[in-house]
């Protein structure tokens, strides 16, 4: 996870031998929850703010009080 030009950037992966992980952050007033497993990368926006994100090089919009679910492209490290 990085911040570039004011946007969160993610290159989701799951370490070899792990089945899943999750974490939460606050970014510019938005409370975000991230869940990664071997099949999906899910971002939940618990806030009233809409955010622009970049996930695996693709720009996406995460609307307030919503979630994005992205199919895992086999990124295991």
C-alpha cells in the first residue's frame, strides 16, 4: 500500500502458506477495512466519503458506505 498523488495504491498479494489476512486504516477521514484471501481482495468503506483508489494498476472509485470485491489474479508471494 502506498499513497501517490493523493490516492491509495494497492498491489494485493497473499504470502505463501497464508489463507487470508485483514487490516483497517483511516485515510483522510475514511475508515477502510481490507480483507484478502486466496480468491478475493475486498475493501469496505465504512465512511461517508467516496475515494479514488488504484488497485493492481487500475483506477477505481470506492463509494461511501460500500465495498469493492476484486477477484484474486493469483498473486501469491
